[in-house]
């Protein structure tokens, strides 16, 4: 299996959520997707979303998250 960059993994997560939104039309997911969209500077519209993403990456790299056990 190939490795993903942090941005590729982020984009994969956004695509996953977008597919889910297309099936469910869940307002909460739609709002989340709005904050995750990549804007002109190449980063998410909500800078805190990237910080949260990086924290999750570090957590996965440093320990086995409970959902993967």
C-alpha cells in the first residue's frame, strides 16, 4: 500500500465525507465540508481544521487509536 502525504490523507477524508454528504444530505456534514474546503492558499477555509487534523495524525502515529484496536 502506498503512503499518503498529510494533505493527500486530508483530501481523502474530505472526499469520504463528501460522498457521505451526497448520500445523506446531513446538514452537519455539509457545514463541516464548508470549513474543510481548500482555499487559495492551499489550506482549509478554517485554519483550526488543519490544526485538528495534524493533532489526529500525531495521535495515530504515536499510539494506536481506540477505533483501530
